[in-house]
């Protein structure tokens, strides 16, 4: 699993790739919460996520909740088919803001 943070001024783009699982989710959680704590917009680019398990989903949910408390915009972008299937099964595709391109998540409107 790789995790790269790209600073976009008031926004952070967190690029995830590989498997987001029990082994890697603590690092993903920390990166997500760090971004939420520092930026007013957090976009998680999930195009390269080949697998996500419940611990990875829990990390996303925790960051989403932290973002709501801080009035931070939290967006999932370019979600891979494998990750989207998991989000849909948990009905989280209705909770998260999901966009097709990273640039769509950088705007202020939904």
C-alpha cells in the first residue's frame, strides 16, 4: 500500500494505491486524520486502491466524522471498482461525497 499526500493550498489530496487492509490501515488512518487536522478540503484519490477491507473503511469513516466536526470538506475521488463495491455494500456510497475526478472534489460546492 502506498499513500502520498499532495498539498494543494487549502486542500490536501491523499493518493492511495494498493491494498488498504488491516496491515496498512493504521498508516492510512494517521495520514487521513493529519490531513483533516490541517486543511479545509481533503480529497482521497482512490483510483489505485485494489482492495479495501473493513479496517480501511473504518479509517475512512473516522476521518469523515472528524472532518464533519471540523467543518472540513471530505471527498472520495476516482474510487476504483473494487473499493466502490465495498462502499456500496456498506451503503457508504450514500454517506460520502464521491466524485469522478480529483478536480471535482477541490471545489466548494457539492
